[in-house]
């Protein structure tokens, strides 16, 4: 046996490594090796052997103490991270070439990954368009990231824009009580808890609603709305905006092409050719019978509004996205007849398709999902159907009894949050943005909704809350969660252990039950075989050959010198296989002399 710290021909000593040195064997280590251990550890190697041993022991104790302190610090740091993340955070997945995942780099992600800066800050709402993402917190702070730093992030400093891969605080909105944000292609809007609207970004299409086409990199108060108009929230298309007031009125502004503003075909404002069909200030949308609007949603070039009793759409009809059964543009709100009589709890507009949730009684917030428009990458969720001219239910949710609470349309994929706060996605799966495996092996999309696991559960030792808000971008998905309310890691481990133990016990019981049934079947067959053997040996057995030739053999009689030969007919016992069974009586379908099967034995019906 080799002494600690001494090399031999088959191994190499790692000098100074406490893990490979047995402290109880230090006295057996040579002085030269002790000096080398100390020298490697940066300690003095002078002195007697006793001093060297003492010095090496002190060095080991100091290393253990430092290691324990590091472990304690690491445990405390992990506990702090856990507490923050379990209070709620933002998670992202999919494409990240413009920093849209907010993870501090440009690498794609195939699993939901936490945005570390959002841990515990109370993100309650998300918004995006193209590759620019916004997050709004419960304390009314607004953060933005992505878009390669050139999107409408609301940031004045180029230094902050250069950090677009991570969330950046939009300082110009601090203190204004922002409760929601909506984003267009190159502009954005925010609404405060007091009903004010703030706008920023590129104003070339009149998207800022300030009466001109000037740009504004940072948020400014929208001054062209009436002082009496209090806005609930805004919805933003690629080049237009819609605002819903507390009185149920809708105001739109921006580019009016395709009728996306819903105010008819307005004349040009004469502010230059570049303005085209622009509405530079908010204009009220007129609804039939002045119906009060409850909710609105904007796609790139179309808009949908829900009143107390009807659903209206307007804008580009390309791809049947308006739900009227044709692809004609609508310049004013037009009722979607297919949804008449349904109570709509949520709506969402994608690029070429739309979706809504129709309430199922007795619920007032949950129901079936309807989709319509064009979805050549499975956006409709209707299996092989890629074009639906009118609203049609997504049968998967109906057949699986899944009630939706919130529906979210992206350009190429969709998501819902269910009554139980679970997440389902379908459509394009670019860079794994759906967050679940798809059955289709040769395509990059799925027209079948799939469940996204990992929310409301412990993931990598940290509790992850249920989805609170979800947005779908081109090839990526962002989710913010509520507070995690499940069991602790220790309790979860115990529950899992108990569950595994119960599963093992259940498996053993099933195996024992199967073995008992198998043994019972074997015993039954053995009993049947013994019974047949006894019947064969004790019953009257007629000769098959004699029956064919009409000879009268009374039955097998043992020959005194040839036991296997019948002494009456001279035939072998193997030919005497017809048993006369007195228990088989004459019936309508069994006559005397008939041969019937009883088990595996041929029996002759006895004569009465």
C-alpha cells in the first residue's frame, strides 16, 4: 500500500491536493514530500518535520473553512435567487438574433429560460411587435429590449440602446403610472393609470398622433385627445393605433390604407406626398347604433372590436382575416355574422389570421377557441385546414375539454392560457419557439395545439409560477409568470419519493396479480387435462376403423398378451378414440350415434 503523498510507478501525486492526502498518515510522509506539498500550496517549507506537518494541517483547515464559507455564500445566493424568481419572472424561448429574448446574448434557446433581470420585479404585462419587447411591472415601471437596439425602445441614450440584449428601464415613463404598452413596427404607445397616452418612435405615417410626421425617440404625452377622454388601453398595428376609452369609444390614427382605421375612406390631408392616406390625430370610429365597445385588437393591417352583443372587424381582408367569408377590405366596422349570439371574452389579431374565445355557460370568462383567416404554418390549429373563411372552433380544445382564458396571436404561431392557467401553443416551431415537442418529424410547424410543461412546477430546484401574460413574436415566445404557490423543493422531493414508492408498490401488486392469474390458468388447464385423461382411460372407447366399415366393435378390450391391441377387433388402442359418453343426451341437434366434441375429446351420443 502506498503512503499518502508518495508517488509510485503506477500513479502520479497531485502535490498539495488536500483531497488526496490522508491527514492521519502525515507522519509517514517524508520530509521532502512534505516540503513539496507546502511549496505547492504557497506555504513556507522551512523547519523541522514536526513544524512542516503542523503547518500543512493549518493550511488544510484554512482551505476547509474557506470552502465552507464559499458553500454557505453560494447557498445564500441561490436562496435569494430562488425567492426572487418564485415571486414571478419573465421566461423566453426561440430565436434571438436581435436580442429579443432579453438574455444578454444573441444565442437561440430551445427551452424556456429565465430573464435574470426580471426576477422579483413584478412583471404583469408584456407587449411586442417584430423583435422589440416591452415589460410592464406592478409598480408601473417599463422595460424594453431587443430589436437590435434600433426599434422603438423609448431610450434616449445610445449607450443604453447598445445593451439591447438585456432589459433596459424606460426612464422617461417613470412616475407616470404606466399600466400597459402596445408596439408597432417602428413606434409604440403607453397608457397610464390616469388614462393618459404616451407615444414615441417613428412618426412618418402619423403613428404618433401628434398632428405631424415627426419622430420622437422618447415618450411624449399625446396632446391631441380631448381632456375628457380617458383611455383604458391602446392596441397597435404595423402603422396604425387604436385607443379604447372608458366610455367604450374607439379612436384610431395613423396610416388608413386598406381601411385599417375604420373611419371610411378619408381624403388626403395635403401635408405632402409622403403622407399619403394619413390620419395625423385620433379620430373616433363610428359603430352601428353607437354600440359601446368592450375590447379591441389590432393586427398588422386589420382591427377587431367587441361590443356588448356583437363582434366587428375592418381593414385588410386579405387571407380572409376579417371573418366575413371573403377577402374584401372593409373601411368601416362590419359585423362578423358567424359570431352573432356568442359571448366573447377575448380576441386577438395576428398578421393573416384572427382568434377569439367564446364563453361556455355557466362560465363568464372561459370558453372555446375560434380561429379564422390564413395559416399555412398551422396558425389556425385546425389540422390540415390552412384557410378558414369564417370563425371555426379549434376542435382539439373541445375534444380535450380545455377551456381558454386568454388567446394570443403572433404572426406565425399562437398561444392560449387556460382556465387552469396552463400554456398551450401551436403553429411555427422555428428554433423551438412552441416550447414543446411536436409530432411532425419532417416539418417545422404543428397545426395541433400542444401543452407547455414547466410552469406551476419546480424547474432546476426553483419554483416557476403559472403564465400571467404571453406574447408571440416571429420565431420566439415570451412569458411572464405569477408567484409560485406550489410545494417547496423539500416537500416536492418528498411527494415525488412517496409517489415513486407508491408506483413501485402498485407495479409489484400488478405483477403479483398477473402471476396469480397465470398460475390459476395453468392449474385450470391441468385439471381439464387430467379430467380428459381419466375420461379417455375409463370410458367405453369405440374403434374408428370399425365405425367406418360398419363392423360392430363393442369397445376396446385389452388383449391378454398384447395390451395395446383390442381382442375383439384386433385394431390398435390408438384407433379406439371415440368415447361413448352417457352424459351427452339426444337433443334436436344431437342424435344418437352423432359424434360431438367435449373438450379435446370426441364423444359419441349414447343411445337411450
